[in-house]
C-alpha cells in the first residue's frame, strides 16, 4: 500500500532539510556511527530512510515525511504543513479573534546530545504550539506565595493537549490541502485533523484496539522521540471537560 507521506515534494531538495536535526536523529536514535561525508552520501542515506525520493531524470527531492519531520520551513513547499491556531473570546469564530496564526516548524526538535533529553536547543512544532497557546488555556496566580513562584493552572491537562495535537498531525491525510486546525472558544477547544478514517478503519475498531497507521514512518520517528506511545499506536489521549 502506498502511503502518501512517501510522496515527493516538488521543488524541494537536500538544502530544505535541517542537517543538524538529521545528524541528531542518525547519531542519537538510528545508531549510525558516523555522518555521511558529502551531499551525495547524505541523499543516499536519507533515501534509504524514506526522507528523500529518487525522481526519474531529475535530482532527488524531499518526501512529505522528510519535509514535515526535518524541514527548515515546511510550509514554504508544503502548504498543508504546520498548525493553524486560533483563539476566540466567544463560542464561535465570528466574535473577537484573540489570536490567529499558522505555526511553521519541523515536527521534531533539536537536542543537545540524545534526542528527547532535557537539553533542547530548538523547539519542534509541538513544543512551539504549547508555548503559543499557553496564555489562552492557562492562568497564572497573581500571588507568588512564600516561594515567590507563580503557580499556573491549565484549563485542560497540557499533556492531553499535546498528545491530541501529536495524534492529529501523525495521522492526518497529507493529500488534503488544509492544515491541522486548533481553535479555542470560550466554552471548548476543538482540534481538526484533515482526512477521513483510512481504509476500512472505523471508530469502533479503534476503540477495540485495532491499529492502522496512515503515516507509519512519521509515527515511528515520533515514537523514537517519545512523542508517541511506545506501543506504536495512537497516543494515549485524555479528555478534559470544557471550561
């Protein structure tokens, strides 16, 4: 079965990928003992991993999976990449947009040492998203108390928000031109992932535990970084009541 994540992205090339993030992945996760010595060797290694694609009679290009995971600016070449984030004061989109932006970044971060450690050098898309929404889905106490630290209370569990967005991006249909959309209203938060359920999958089958990843390479890499449940299925999602 052809997975759309493996399709080539026209106009892209090796220069559109973050070599630092790729080095992080190859040395820290894949277990390569040394990095490719030149661009030709890099392209061959990335093609083996599915991050680049050989195109007949043309130079190799990035695959969708390579660009969304490691691209410097994925949306420049793939408009449906990233997250559309909006916050509204009321209960629909017609009243007072408090924030409206599209976040554009590679899915994975850049780490000092082992990916997933505490030493993050540059945020990935998920971490940038959590930082952006923080003022709209949490409150900071006015009084710092005796410790002089201001406690923050989240309207929704931050881990649930993060995992729901990881799920939306990991399993979206990349043939659709829409971004993953996250909208905060006064009474709820909605996350929309483009695409219907793939193949013969149903909600009932998902609840029963059946697995059918639409984008298996993306899921595997996100699992490598600790974004996805170690069992290789949909992230464990928590559901919070509207505030």
